C-alpha cells in the first residue's frame, strides 16, 4: 500500500450496481475500521479512468446494456487489469464474471468480447437461476460454507487456466452442469452470489483483506449479528 489508508475500489457502481453489490465495499471498509485501519471507498464511474493503484477492487452485477458499457470502459482504461497483474485482490459479482471473461453472449444472441482477466465464457441458459445458493469452497484460504442469492441466466464455462470458487450443495452455481460456483484466477475471485456476498461470508471478506494488506492473519471480530445472519442464510440454503 502506498500510505496508511486502505483504498477500496468500487468499480462502476453507476452501471454495475443493479443488485446492491456495492455493499461489499462497505463490508470491507467496516471490517478494516473495526480492526483499527484507516479505510476509504474510491468510487470509479464511467466518468473516471480506472486507477491501478488501489488496494482491493469490487465489481457488481448488471443487465446486458450496462455490461456492455462496463466492458468498453474497462477495455479503454485497463487499470483494473494492471492492478490484478501486480496481485491486488478483485471481487467480481455475477455479470462482472462475464465482463472479465473472454466473451459473453447476450440474451439476444450477440457475442461480446470481454476483458479476458478470467479464463471463462458465458452463454444464456434456457432457465434463469433464482434462489439461495449454498456451496463448499474449493480454494485455499476458505473453510466455511459459502452462502448467497443467485439471480442470473448465464451459464459460465471455466477454462483450464482458472478454477471454480466452490462446489454447489444447494442451488445452481455456474449453470453448466459441472457442480461449480464462481471463477478464480490469480488475484481475481468471481462469484454469482449476491447478498451482498461479503455480508454473508465474512471469511471471504477477510481473505480479500489479508491479500490486500499482505498479511497471513487478521484479528478475529466478535460480531454476533453477523453470526446470526449466517445461521439464518445457511439454514435457508439447506431447505
């Protein structure tokens, strides 16, 4: 980090903020502040170039037209790609997976080139996936079940240079029948989980923060309300 303040990039909330995923940036900031860190959210809109110097980045979900706007902006201003190349953690939610992939197909059947940060492609499926999703993580650094709300029609195929985030135990996940949810490659973690995802999954939030801070451990937080939320959502995902 360039100074004592941890800077959280909220990327294109004006077009990639359909499902309240901007809350993930708030969660990161609050978990940092509760541990005594100075933290700020840097909003990056369509009016701004994407800086490559922030400590952690989050992107949210969107519809077809907004996805196209976001894709063009990230291709024009490759700060996110440059940040990921140096190891800055990136959280990509739902449509952001598709934008960061090689290409995605719109609901009208048009294929749009993505940013190619993730080795994946996405095509529309016949049936939309809506409801609670519950998974078991399959990447290092996560041990607790992951819970979220999925609402997408995309079917995402993961290539050999990437891996899934988790194995689905309830819900649909990536939607291509391989039992996987999410896409992980390098410092980028992509998931279809809304909720916001980091409110429901504090271990995932802290994994991003540890990577942003360059530390192996963080002091635990005693947050009974968060624990209760997880119990409720995990129970909902098992019904």
